[in-house]
């Protein structure tokens, strides 16, 4: 296959990708909700100590609620992502609240920005509802999906580089996991897990293998169903066993980007039938 054909196939898969929009609309609703859950209590007006913090909180909630409801959906979800990156940058500069500069926050922000490159407002949105109510021309639930592909690529990159970071003796031997468990479980019921170094090493190796597998498999049609099951199982386990805040919930939500948009469209139509 020559370079021209490969480039044409990539453009068709990515920048020129189109399809049903209910999957990306669900992602928009989910990401806006996740942002409110993650930052709501920290940027709410009652938590503001300065006028600039009050203003930042109001801007955050305006964009988050607009994205949730689908008011100027593409613009509002993109501006929500930029606001999250502002919080991320503030912490990098020593401002804001601890944890704002974590890669979990980066993932949430970049996913919102990527979603701006989809027609995520053509389904389940205030924009669509008002068009129907006013009798204006209603755009079909079909549109650009480039951002959905970008989210999938971001997930693959995240799995690959986190696996690379874990590919050392300290992690494979279970020492790094032991440190995490000591911090999480000391004096608690699950402290018993620290009693078996062999178990910690096996758990560490399993996570490493799964993350390398997911980095590849989520992008392939052949292995995607298996990858989705394994990935959701892994993140569910993380959520139950580790204090990962909204990270696992965000990752599980992003798996919607891996689903076939046509299948999601058909499923939601069946669910909504009287």
C-alpha cells in the first residue's frame, strides 16, 4: 500500500469521518457531568476567596451547564475544556487546589476540547429542541465525528505511555503497588493484601500487560469488543480498590467513543420506542 492510499484512508477514518451523532451527544452530557462532579465543590461561589476565583467559578458553571444541556453545544463543550485547562495551568503555577494539575484533569479537559470537533449538538440538545419547537429546519442526527477518533487516539496514547512508565523493576516487582497500597490500606481491612509480595507482583504484571494490550486493541476492529470488556473491568477494579477520584469513571465514560456510532444510534432508538 503506497503512502497516498494510506493518507487517504487515514483522512477518511479521521478528519472526514461522519456518522450518527447520539454517541457523541452522550459523551458531551457525560463529560459535562463529570466536570461538575470533579470541580463543582472546589470552584463553587461559596468556595471563592477572591473576586477572580468567584469569576472563574461562574464561568466554569456557565460552560458546564451549557454543555450539559446542549446550548451552543460545540462551542460550550470546547470552552468548558479550555476552562479545565485554565484550572490545570493555575495549579502548575502554584495556584488553585491540589490535584488540578494531575493527568486525570488533563484527560478530562482534552476530551472536552476534542468533542468540539464533532456535531455533538445534533442529538439530545437544547439546540435541537428549540429548532423543533420553532418549526425551523432541524439538522439530521448525522455529522462530523473527527473528535471521537481523537478521543480514541488519546486513550491509546494514555495506555501506552502509562505502561511505558510502569515498565521498570520497581513496578514489575510489586514495590510501587505496595507503596500505593500502604498509603491506601494501612489500618484498614484490605491491609491483608500487603501480606503477599507475590500477589502484588502478579497484580502489577497483569496491569502492565493489560495496558499495553489496550493501547493497541482499542484501535482495532477485531479486538475492540474484548478490549472494551477488559478495560471496563480494569477501571472498575481501580475505582473500587484505589482512591482515583473521577479518573476511572471518566475513562469508562470515554469508552463510548470506541463504540460504533450506528450501533449506539440503533440501540437508543429502540430504548426510546414506546
